C-alpha cells in the first residue's frame, strides 16, 4: 500500500514543482495581441477588423431598416424563419426578451457592436507602438478607429437609446465591479459620440488619396456627413424631448431621455448639414445625374429624373452622391434578384430570380400626387376613390408610366415622378437599358395570368409592389433561365 501511494503522489509533486515555469511559457506559433502590431501590414489587418464589423447594406435579413417597420414585406411566415429575417418578425410584434431578435447588444445572430468597440480601443491604444510606420500615418489610422468607435456607439444608441460609454476597455483581470458600468442619458451619449468624431476629424484625410485601394476608408467627407446625420437624429422627436420614455430613469431617478424639447439641437444639426454639404461639394461630390448611353433614346419628360433616382443607388458606375462606400456589400445576384420582378422579358421564367421583396401599401401612399402634394391633402386628387378600379386613358401624360387601356386602381394614376421611378406595380411599366427606348418599357401585369404572376411558393410579392432602385438598369435577361446581374456597391 505504501508503494502505491508513493507512485501516485510523485507525479503530482513533480507537476507542482514545475507549475510556475509552465504557466509563464507561450507555446510556439500561438499569436498574441502584440504580434498584431509588430509590423505595419499586421496593424493594417487589425484595422480592417475594426471596419469589418460595420453593418452590411445588402443584408436584408440582418439590418433592421428593411423589415422592422413597414417598408418591405414578405409573403408567408412558413417560407421565412425568424433566424433569417428577424426584422420581419419584429414588425409583426414578435420581439421578445428571452432571445431578442436583431441582438446587437449581446452575442446573438446579428453579432455585437461591443466587440467592435473593444477592437477599436485595442487598435487606438497599440497602433502607436508599430515600429515601421510614420507618426502621421499612425495618427491617421488611430483617427479612423476613433471614428469607427464613435459610429458603433451611435448604432447602439439608435437601437437601444441610453447605453454605457466604453471609451476604454476594462482590463481582463480587473475587479468585476469595474465592469458594472451604468447607462448614461441619451444627451450624454450623443455628446460623447460627436466629441469623439470631432477629435478624430483633423487627422483624417479630406478624401481618399487613392480611391482604388482606399475605397470605404473613413475620410473627413465621411466624418462630416455622419456627424450631420447623428446630430439630426439627436434633434429628432425620438431623442429630443421624448415624453413617451419619461419612466426610463437611472438608479438615482434621473430621466435617461431628456423631457424638454430643445430647438437649438436643430440649429446645430442644420449647421452640421451645411458644413457637410459644402465640404462634399468642395471634393466634387454632387447630386447624381444619369448619363444616357449613345444607343438609348430618352423621350419621356420625366425619364431622366426617374433614372437619376434609380441609378443613384444601383448605377453601374460610382455615383457622385456616394460619400461612404460599403465594401462589405457587393449587390450582385443574391441581392438584386430579391427585388427583381420575374418575367421582365417574355421568354424567361428565371428560376434564379427570387422576387420576394415586396414594398408595402403604406410606403406607396407616402408618395405625392402629380401636383407635388400628399395625396390626402391634394384637393384635386380623388383620395376617397383611390382604391377603385379605373381604365388608364390613352394619353401622353400616362404613356411612359402606365399601360394604356389597362384596368388598375385609381391610386396608380396621377402620382409624382418619384412614385413611377421607385415602384413597380400592376399596370405599370419597367424600363431597362435593353429596351433601347423609354417608350418601349416593359408592361408589368401582376395578375395571376400576367407576366409578373407568382411562379413559385416564394417567388413573388404579395403586396403587389416592388422597388426598382435596387435593380441595376443594365441587367440583362436571356433564355435558358439565365440572367446577368451587374454588381455595384451600396453606400451608407
């Protein structure tokens, strides 16, 4: 028995005697944070990680803007899960506290912006230790990370209202109490965000020096525009005197939403917008104007305007309006076909075109009348009869937007050019470059026997409306169910 106990205790004693040395050894080929800042190339890779957590503009399932309100709608809950389209389930009142949808706070399917902020803080702290970089470049890269940190805070405020401010990371081995940080009022959140952007501003490039390799990087053009957006948000009724949130208070009983409307916030927002616009103009940014190809004929009085709207988002070339490119989103086949009506040409069923992104009736109602007035305020518009059926008159003023002699709802007639340039609907027309002439645009019949009829359990819009501006007018469709989609980058 004695010998057996000895044999057991000996290896334990040996392990304890070497324990201190063992835990001080880092195994070979295991990266540590210091390695990320040994060289400029590695530091640039870490900076890319800070950018890589930005929301992707073409992620229709993961961004709240597509479905969480009532801009778009899907056709059946049996076809689309809450995991794939959480925003749509939120719009139906299915948000919950046990497993929140679109969870940007925790570690849910949408990812967390707190990890992004953590990465930015690490980068800002350590980039100045990189040995093979000039000081001016360290300052610039640190400024980009600082802006991104502020922007991630803004995204969290926009989603959750009052949040904690994480200007520095809590050390890993800090006392747990240091992680118990209270939320601060929304005004303090916005003040911190704007202050952080202002601190970064002088060290950013005014505009990209080499747009080919620096596209998507933060510049002063970007920072000024985003700052203006943030100040407009802060001045809006959502955050400026929001009495609906009066019961939300901190532990000391102080309201986390200010309860007094402050008109001066709009003054600050207006000044920031003016500064952003003037600075953008200075760097050749301007409203997008579509240029007609040599082999394409424009006849309609509003065709140019309508195509300006469509191609500002989905043009083949970089739009002059674009201030900040989303390099994580190439809006090619998977994105554009969600918005593309099937049957744009007669010989193609196009099994690859998904066609399920339907715009809502509420959005269609927001567009003005032909007189430039909301339809419920225009005294000459037959608002009470807007949903009654009517036959489209064979008149020039309807020629480029509606099918002459077609029966559709009165709601589709006598609307502003934005309505026809943005929406596809039953009895409307759909212009593509392969038409060669705007008078030859495609007629869109959404009825059960029409060319835009449902062709699969999921391949249709049940709202009767689709959005044109996310579909590149240069796309071509051929036989054998094949379609060629021109990719483009969306901007924030």
